[in-house]
């Protein structure tokens, strides 16, 4: 067999301009997932009806 560790190493938090990724804790099957957090880069403006001619 290999000498690889049975647990996944801790990965540092990933940062970019609008995206952050974090490593989740391993579940009972050993699967390690990641949280992806998006920061909004678009502005939402409430719709107003145009003026009538």
C-alpha cells in the first residue's frame, strides 16, 4: 500500500476579486467539499415604469 495520509490536508482559503472558496470538513465517507462565496459585482436597481409620452 502507499504511505499517503488517510486524511486530506487543510487547504488555505482562496481569495480573488469576487470569489472566496473555503474547504469544508470531511463527512463520514471522507469526502471534502468546498464552499464558494460570490460577492455581487452588479448593481440591482428597482424598476420604474417609463414616462408616458
